[in-house]
C-alpha cells in the first residue's frame, strides 16, 4: 500500500512538473508567443478543469450519501464557470499589460481588481443558477432548501477555493503555484511518517483516527524544510532573483501546513458524515481526487495571501 502510494504520488508530481514545463514553454515566454500571443495556463487550465469535473463528481457522491440530492448539472456548470472566468479575467489583464502595454483604469476599476470582481460575479451567477434550477424542479414542500444548500456548498468548496489556485499561478507564476503544492505535500509526508514512527496522542480521533499531534508537528517541520528548499534554493536558481528573507519561508511553511491540515480534516469531516472512507477510487493508493486536493484547496488561499502581501516573493536581483 505504501509503495503504491509513493509511486502514484511521484507520478502525479512528475505529471504536474511536465504540464508546468509545457505551459511555460508554449505560453507567453515561448518562441511561439513571439508570433501569436498566448497567456499563462493554456496547458494547465484544461488539466485543472478535468480535475474540477472529477472533484465535483466526488462531492456530489458524498452529498448523495448524506441524503442530499442537488441537481448535479448546476454543480458542474457552476464550478467550471467560476474556474474558467477566473482564468479569463487574468488573461484579460495580461492582454492589456503585455500586448496593449496599458492598464485598465475606468471609474476606479483598476486592472488589479479585475479577477476578484469577475470571480465574485461568477459566484453570484452560479448561485442564481442553483436557485433557478431548484425553482424549475419544485413540486412540493420539503427537501428544496437542503438540496440547494448542498449545491451552493459544492460550488463554494470547489469553485471558490479554486480561484485562489488560479490567481496564484496567473499573478505570480509557476514557482508560486508549485510552492503551495510542494509545501503542502511535504507536510502530508511529514505527518504520515512521523505519525507512524512516534505518534501517540490522537489529534482528532472522531474525524481521522490515524492523525496524531506528533505527526502534525512533524508535518509542520517537513513543510518548513520544503519551504526553505523551495524559496532559498530552487526559486533563486530558476528565477535568478533573490527571494524573501528568513522569516518569509518559515511563516509560509507554517501557515500553509496548518491550512493544509485544516483542509485534510475538512475533507475527512464531509466523508465521515457520509460514512465514507475515501471520496472515490480514481487515484490508486490515495482514494479519490478529493483525497489528493482537499489539503490544497484550503492551503491555496493562505499561500495566495502570503504571496500577495509580500511574506514571500521576488525582492530583486
């Protein structure tokens, strides 16, 4: 089981690195881009949309097991719509900055707020679609509100949190995206191995009996080591720029690790409530797609906050 998990985990990491490499070399920094303007994400976005479809299917399955039966198409449509528009808003920004060499500034609508505004409008649209679909389906009292709540929950959990992943990549580049993946998964590895070796005190026996306080501490230490390797060694070599000071990667490793743990427990919460051990069987050795993404979904907003407010990032050559 462990060997299978390691092989699949390494395969996922290699696939992600390959997609990032292709996106970088086919995107705006490629030779192709000198003739045809291409934005970031032309390779990564289709892959992530596929992940969102799998994630939506698994969350619908969890909701059904809990007795909730929202209209599935509203969840698929809402999540895809939010993710697509979050990316397109950033493409719109980049087009103005890189091609037209100007900034959006009309009536106080500065280019930097475009992605946030479009994401909010997309979320509002997805919620309205959910309401409209339930109105059309309505036949008798009972069950409508809870099904509607399930639909909006799935859209908020997957679509809204995905916006931070997309914005992190579009605003700060591939190294920013990989920073949250590397640190979060280093935390998962540290928590697993330290917990197996010396774990004694259960962290949350009701939600996840295998998780221990010792494992959580080990996860934070591993995450900080991963952050140090990434920000002090990998990023300066790749970008040829000086990265944030000592406290930056320590803060990043700690906060992203804690956020990822909350995400992991959040995934366990909804699965346990549905009497499910795994969200699916699409990822051998891990379970479902949600079992891979639950920690990343919660870690992405924390990582974006730390990049946006300068705790980590490029500070000059």
